[in-house]
C-alpha cells in the first residue's frame, strides 16, 4: 500500500492564480480531510468528507473548494490564491469507527503565494 | 466547538530523562485523544491514542494519561533518545463530530545527547 499520497510536494503561485492539490489513498478509507499547518498554530481542518459525494466544511474553509467523486481521491482547489494561503497542506484519511481511529497523513504540500 | 491547548511549546531534555507534554480540552463530549509525532518535512504520525473509557495507556517507553473530570491528558516519554526529537501534537475528537480532530499547537521536543 502507498498509503496517502499528495502532489505536488512544493508549489509557488502568484496572487490570483488557481490550482488543485491532489490527494489519494489506497486503504479504502471512508473519511478524508484536508488540514493546513502554520507555525505555532498546529493543524487546522479545512474540509472533510465521510464518503464519496459527501463533503463538509471544517474550521477554516474560506478560499478552498473540495469534491469527492471517488473513495480514493479528495482534491483541494484554490480558486484565487492569496498570500494568506501560504502554508503546508496535509491530507489525511481514516476509517470511521465508533470511538475514533487513526488518521493517516500524507507527506504534505508546501505552498507559497507571492 | 472543541478547543485544545498544549504546553509547553518547546521542551529540552537530556538523553535518558523523561519528557511530559500536557494538553487540556474544552468539550466534555470529546472521547478520543490521539498523539501525533511529526519529524521535519514529514506528515504527522500517530504514536499513541486513548479513549475516554480508559485512564492510562502504555506502549513501551510512551504512555498517555487521561483525566476526564479535569479535562486534561498528558504524554509521557521515558528514557528519551535523540530520535525522539520531533514536534508532538495532541488532539481531541468529540463524539458525533464526524471524525473532526482539533489539534493542539504542538511541542518541539529536543533530546540532548
């Protein structure tokens, strides 16, 4: 199993450009999520999905869109990048079990918006 | 919503000593508390977790304790080694929250040889 994969690893955008961060998992997990990580602030949830066709907003959803057409893929779209979106982005997946279960994280995408 | 606070933000210990990181949470409905280790340039990785029906859990040199009444939980690492140096995050998940984890702000642990 490859686990959770993310592409690209690094990206530089100009203000106003759009892009899609890719995330895929091969563990047949129902739950997938996107976090951003900023210095001193831990990881903050952007969007999440509990299955194909179902998405919902997390703590910091503004400026980001998601869709979940398959169990495996959960792309994150930035429609008009802003410098405030400079961050490291992590995708994660897990099973949905009563009482909680491990979330598996991808290696991250480091995004810089100039 | 849930709020998780983590202390200290940085911690340096001598190799072989113990390290303790503490977290408090606000939502009494939270019932799952994982701890993640993040090495430089990598994604977080689960090292131990505890559920609300358990007060303590151990895995070799790592242990986690949970006090539901006081709403705090702690990570204990004994006999620290240089490879324990990393950023550690605590998190809480509320029952019925559709798996939403709220993370603490992280602790940079440095083990000095």
